[in-house]
C-alpha cells in the first residue's frame, strides 16, 4: 500500500480509526472522512505517526455533495484514489417501536446511503481509469437481524443487497474496478458509549468481542485481495451466519430469549451520555474517543478464523499433506 491513495469514511473513531492507522502503517496516503473534527485530528496524528500521510476532510456521508467534494479534494491533494473504504455508520439502541421515524431515517441515511454515496463517488473516480478497489464494511447483522438494532440491521442488510447488485454489474462489464465486503463480528469500539440509546442499561457488543485492529486488518487484507465477493471475520460471525442458513427460525427464538440481555451490561446507562446521531460526539467541543471502546479487558486481539481466511492456500496445502501422510501411514499399517 506504500504510496497508494486511500479514502476511509468514519475515520475519526472505532473501526475506521484503526483502519486509517493500518493503512498509514503501510505507507499509504490516507484521506480521512468523518463529522467529528476532534477525532479526525487525532486520526491524522495516528496515520502520520504510523508512517503515512493524512488529509482531514470533515464530511457527513449522508450528504452526497459533501462526499463528492471530499473525493475530488482527495485526488487534488494526493492523486488518483486507489482504495475507498466505507466504514461510517450510526445507530439507535432501542426496540423498533421506541425509535422515532426521523431517527430511523437518519440511521439509514448515514449507514446505508453513506455507503451508496461513497461508492458512487469512488466509481466516478475509478471507472474512467478502469482500476481501483472499493471495500464495504459489513456485519454479521447484514445477514442476521437481532433485537434492539432494527435500524442498523436494516441498513446493513441493504448494503449487502447493494453490494451484490453492483458486483454483478461490474462483472458484466468486465470492469477493472473491484468491490468486496467484509462482515464483522462484535467489536470494541466507542459506539456503545455514543450511539443514541433508550435501553435501561449500558449497551454492549454481543460477546465474543474483538478489538478494532482485527477488523482493520481484515479491511486492509480485503483491499489488497478484492477478488473474493465477501469476507467473514471471527468465529462468531461464521457460526451465526451458518446457523442462520440452516435453522433461521430456531435462531429467531434463541435471539428473542437472549438478545436483550446479551446487549446490555449490568450497569445502568448514564442518562448524560452523548448521542452522535445528529451531531458528532467528537466535534469541536467533544473529545477524541480513539479506536477502542471500554471493553478492552474482554476483547480479543486476534482472530484465528481471520488468519485462516488469509492463509487458505497454506491450510489447503497443509491439509492435503496431512491427508497424504495419513494414507501412507495407513498403507504401511496394512502391510
């Protein structure tokens, strides 16, 4: 990635922040898009310290015109965009009947249309050159809805459908532009302390929880290996998505029974906690939240499933070698 131009949306915190830093460590030129200027400045410092170059572009991804201008400026400052990574999102933790229609609309505009806007701008830049990579940040919840996150799940499901439709169009035209999607597990990001919540207790990711660097490594790998239509990160993602294919009705009942408790800690929610749905929690008057949330003590720093996905050829050769060795041993035992 050294010298390549990368755009990361949602770069001020969480997965986007860790991803920007990961590309910076590869020597990339990273354009940072998000609303929170305090967080963006922190992200720029991270990228520079890691060895990359950073360009701060305060942008609300729900505003197509703003995203288009950010893309154009990234090219003016850094040169042709090679990789565009859509990470930005928002959400509401509440039962569907407790979410106001304008709140649901806003989540959809940021989480789903933000991806649509970023992808359209990226394609406008990349298609004339017939090269480039677009990476969508998906989720296990793009294929399996859970309680208390109807707005987020709906938007992520929409991203999955959009991704599949766009990919088939690019394949039809034999385009040199690649698009892939990375489905994430529960990640220790600041969102659980700044997303609008109407839950009685503090929201939490459904365990097992992974550190944002695991997600960032997956996005970096996908950007460098965009031939696959999608990636699944974390054993929990694999188990959930496979179970949803085999016994979706049973999973409905399981989540109805466990999904409320598993998404809340035993501590009451701070009624004064910020809500970033309408304004960034890390704006001019806010603080820099960084990449990590408050669950460091419970979060896994690596995913063996991701390692396996990155080394499928090695595992295949190893499996074949073990199988051959087993056959030889069996023949010897018979003789």
